[in-house]
C-alpha cells in the first residue's frame, strides 16, 4: 500500500510538472535557435555606446544588426524580415545589403559570402556574426563574452565617428559650448498615483493543496513615497498561517540631514540591521553610489613615455611621463574591486603592461562624509519583543573611517540586551586594508586584507566572542573564538584563465572545536569550465576523540559546440564527490537547455550515498504576464518539489492602461512619455502638436523607441534614484528638430509610471553684422558669440569680410550677441551686446538685423 501511494504521488508530480511544461511550450515558437542570447555593451571606438542583444556560441558572437547599424549611423533603407536588410552609407552614397536567402552581403563593389549560421533571424531581428560585419564595413569587432562587451575598432570611417569628430573639431576651433548640462525635471505630484499588484502561488509537488503558499501585494505612490500592503497565507498540515503587513518609504535628495524615512515593516539601521515593525530615520542614501572618491595612481618610467589607463576595456585617461620619468593619474575609484590596466609606450617602440587594483571596502566613507541612522520597533522575525538602534559613521579622511552606535533588545522571559559598539576602517596603502570592531558583551573582531592586483587577494580575520548571554542576538553562544583566512590567486598561465581559491577556518568553543580547509582550482577553456577541489575537516567534542574527514570533488561544465544543431545552447555538467576514507558519496550529471528567451529546462540524474538514485527535473518559463517555476526531485522514498506561478499587474494612471510583468514589481518604478514637436515652446504636449514616431530614447542603461503615437515606456527601474533621459538626435528624421533639453534628470516615483514629456523644437537662423561704432567699418574675421541668457549655452561664428555673420541651428530662447573675449583683447575693443529672441516656431525662426557695435579703447 505504501509503495503504491508513493508511486501515485510520483505520477501526480510528473503529471503536474508536465501540464505546467505544456502550458509554457504552447506560448513558444516552434523553431529553436543555436545560440545563447546575451545583452552586451556595444562600444564604437571614439564613438557612442549602447546595450544591444547578441547571440553567442563559443567564440562566435552575432550582434543585433539593426542596433549596430543605428548606433554606427550606417543608414537603413529597407528591411524584408526573414530575408534581407539594405541601406546606404552617407555621405558617399555607398549601397549595402545583407541577404540571408542567398548567403551573401555586398557593400559597394565588395562581396562577402557567409555560412547560414553567420546571419540568422530571430523574432524579426537579424543577428549577424561580427566577422561578417568586419568584412562588410571595414571595421574590427572585438567581442569579450565574459565581460559582455563588444568593442568596434578601426571605426574612424564610420559616419557616427566622423560626426562626433566634426563636433569636437567645431567646438575646438569655434569655441562653441555644447549643451552637456543635465536639467532636472520638475513636476507636480498627485498625493496617490499608480498601482502595482503582485501575486504568487506555490505548492508542494507531493500535496499541492495541503502545502500551499499564497502571497499578495498592493503598492502605490503615496505622498511621494512607496506605500505597500502585503498579505500572505501558508497552509501546511491542515493549519493556515496568515500575516498582513504594511510599509511606507520616502526618500529625499536635497536635505543633507534627512534622506530616508521608513515606517511599518522596514529594515532597521546599524552594522547588523534587522527587520522591525516600527520606524527608521536616516540621512544615508537610498542606494549608495558606486563612486567612492578620486585616488592617485602613479608610477616611474623614463622620460618620453606615453601612458594609457584602462578599467577593463574602458579607456580612462592618457598622460606622458615628466622630465623625471614620473606619471600620475587621478582615478575615479568605485566601491569594491577596481581592476586597472596601465599600458606604457616607450620612445623606441617598447610596450609595458601593468595590472593594478584599488580595493575599497564597504566600511569606508569619503573624507568628511557623516551619516546617522535611528530605528526601532517590534521585532518582526527575531526572538525578541522589540529592538532599537542608533548608528553613527564618519569619514575622517581618505584613509580613516570610524563607526559607533548601540543595539538595544527587549525580551520577554530572558534578560534584555544592550550592545554598544564601535569600529574603525583604515586603508594603510593602496593594497592593504585593516578593519577592527568591538561589541560590548558580544565580540571583538579584526580583519586584514592585502590585494596588490586583481590577480591576488589575501584576507585574514579573527573574532573573539565575549559575554555570558543566553540565546544571544549578537555574537555566539557556542564559540569562544574563530579564525578565518582566504586566498585568491590568478596566475598568468593560459591568459589568466586559471585561478585558485583557498579558505580556512578554525573555531574553538566550550563544547566543540572545529577546523576546516577547502581549496579549489579552476580552469576555463573552449566553452568549458573545470573545478577541482578538496576539503579537510576536523571536529572534536569535549572529552571525545577527534573526527576527521577528507573529501575530493570535481565539477565539469561544457557548453556544446559541436555540429548537432539541436544540441547547441545546451550546457552539460557533471559532479563527482569522493570521501578519501569511504569512497564515492555523490555521482551525478545533467543538462541545462534554453529554448528561446522564455524557457529554461534542467535535468539531473545520479546517485547519492544514503539516498540512492535521484532524478531532478524542472523548468523556468517567463510567459508574459506570468513566470512559472517547477523544481522536483525523485528518490526511492518518493517525489518532492515545489511548483510556483507569479506575476504582477501595473496600472498607468495617466492613460488608465494596464500592463503586465512576469515577476515581482512592488517597490519598482517605470517611466512613460511622449516625444512631440513643441510648437508653442511651453514644454507640454498640447493637442495639435505633432507626435514623433520611431525616435530612440535612452533612459539610464535602457533604450526604447517611440511607437506610432510618439509614446514610449519602460518598467523595472529603481525608484527615487536619478536616471538620465536623452534623445538620440540622429534617430529624428528631420535634422532641424532637436531636443529642447539635451539631457533630463529624472527621479522616478515608486510603484507607478512617472510621466515625462520630451519636447523637440525647431532650431532657428540668426544673422547680423559687427561694426566699429565711430568709424562704421566692419569687423572682419573676428569671432562673435551668441549666449543664451537662461541656460548659458553659447554659439559662435566668424564674421565675413563685410562684418556679417550667420549662425544656423540656434535653439529657441533669449540671447545676447557680442564680440568674443579673445577678439576684444587682441584688438583692444569694448563691445556693446545686442539682445534678441529666437521664438519657438513650427517652421523655425529667422532672426536678422542683429547689430554688434564695438569701440576702440
């Protein structure tokens, strides 16, 4: 009977998983593709950068062709989806075509043949191998799959690079000031706006009705903050637990002494924050910026060397050695590891390469920065009645950071706890960091980290546990002391594709001592990864003999790259664990297979000591508007697993639209807007003002295009934090239309779509004449400047022989025209500025008759 029940439960589990899998597959395309889909950063050397889709298989990378062509401004004329794409390179007028039907590409008189797998269509988008783009457009693409970067080199002839070079040359020669400033968006806010509804249902495979969890959440923008109500119900063994919580979070950016207020169920403050049901007040940022400070990197060579500085593939700076051979860079340093490359070129053709690292611990603050946090309330999930914390942090200088505070806990049947604490972080050198902390009646600890390069890092930490507390909330009741040490080494063998890691721990307590050491070596090669590790453990109970165990484990991962197309994009993996004394403990292997962008399958089979044969199977399907996850394990004792379905519904209040997402969306944010021609210059999208379609809008790292109504929208961005919104002027068909503001700074509200109108304006033409007042003679060949009185933006032009000047592409606004300061100094002139206005106009304003009068000094 028991065996039949187990078999029945197993078949019910398999049937349930099969039903969910069939539902997922029903929404997918029947055709499978052979490459792994990635989101990579496409960088054009001396040009722009964008995040684009790519396909990868081994060393082969295919780029989303239209995204590449748009970024390089190579001119797309027509697209026949599934067949070919064609265009013209301007200004030379060179036609090009990529035809997948016949397997060739042409640029002018150059023909390039390619294999069928070098250019494929996926969801109406053509993906082309980088080597084909190299041959067709005369560039050199350098893909780096581990860093998710494709750099387009030898690109000086691309239209976008030539355009940027012309702009740089114009600014250098004419002294024009480009509108690089960012204008913050000011807007009115409703007391309550938007809505997000999250839902999730999960159940156990063996009995989904008796072991079930339901989670619901509703959020909105409330008084400028994030208001959220959550409800969960968990049923197990015939009993149901229910919990309803609420929270409100508000963030300010302009008040240095108050940045956040969190009410309801919120994460507290301090070195060990806990979730409380109460309130939190702090001046710490909602998300700590990645940038830490600027640090000096210097070195010594011989005079006459040229030195370049890179972070990854990103060029940071360039300098020359001085007469003593010294060079120095001011490096913008980020929190965490900052791997840098220094490449030096000698006068006789020598090339030297060096790898440096700046390590910035999370405990450090820039000099002069002060933060506090105060929080308390009922303990949400800790064994205490209430908790309270005060926390203070201060960066003394660029090396020293101190922290102090106290934790207070109230408990029902046990004594209350009070833990004052203090810590200090010290950056002794660029490579050496020290940290020490003391917590009263709990513990004293210290840590030393040495990281001279990104290829070597050693850390040693020691903790002594103090006090005599029953069920402590800080520290340990079973340990007296603990020592931790770790080492990471990446030698230059095989182009830095091998590395090793070692971790050791020593723990001493009143009842048990424990020692452990683990070492792992890793090698990466040809789409494969091999990990070989060993673990040694020793533990001893008081008045008992020590127990030792030594084991060896091997893991292997291989992305299939053979000729069988139906196996491509399949990851094969295997694992073996062996106890040195008793033999194998785990032997298993499996496959991971992606189907399209929406379905991932996992299958693992093997043997485990004490359990027997096992089979693990599952899948993850992102099926808008839901995500389905299935995880199951079959053993001789039966089948266990979890099935879950989740999603969210988003309400965009401006247009009363409902949108859907296949994951959790509470406490996230979105941006929606229209791109329009601002005929009256008021910055609002009024009825009758034309909307502009197919315009590329960049919002932080995301890029979207407007639809036929000029509308764009994105979701799943971080609320409260600044995002830069800009329009790619090259994507606007009318060259006389430019964004009214070059870049907008947007801080999206939580749980809603923040509306941002994006105005385009017609530029105007300004002409006039510059004369010497008393003589009436023209000022020929001098530079005159037009300055916007509201924004400070400047345009410049050189006068003709009759003193006249002409400026094209002037944005609407109030201006004054005068002789440039350089010309006034050279000719000993004083000049009278002439004020004028370029009015907003649907046809573009024409302003003539501007008169600049100068007097000799």
